[in-house]
């Protein structure tokens, strides 16, 4: 499977996992509590951090969500870890293309 197709499959699975928890609200890909005045928190974080800092931020969140999945939100936390893993891969690939 090509990388683009794989990423689309992962996006679809993440979206579905996020929506399952709270009646159609996507808490993995678009949690409403992270959007203020039309600005997504992740966009502000990505704009504020250097590429190396951003890699550390993503890795920290991957660790956090995989660490707690058995004790807090189960599959939703694993979906969040995958979301951050996908972001980490995206920034890595963008850096390699430059």
C-alpha cells in the first residue's frame, strides 16, 4: 500500500475511533475543547515550536497516551497516540524532502 493510501486509511480509522466515544464528536482528530476562536491548539503549538521541539512534543504525547491507555481511555488513547505518530512521521518526511 502506498504511503498516501496508508495515511488516508489511518485518518479514516482515527476519525471513526474518535467519533465512537461521544455521539459523533471527534475527540481524536478535532476535539472541540482544543479550538478557541477558530484556532486549533495544535496549529498554535506547531507554529510556536522549532522542528526539534515539535518532534519532542509529539514523542511526549505518544508516550503519554500509550502509557495510560489501559487505565484511562483505552482505544481512544491508542488512537490519539497514533494521531501524534502520524504527525511525527509527517514532520519527519517534510524535513527529509527539504
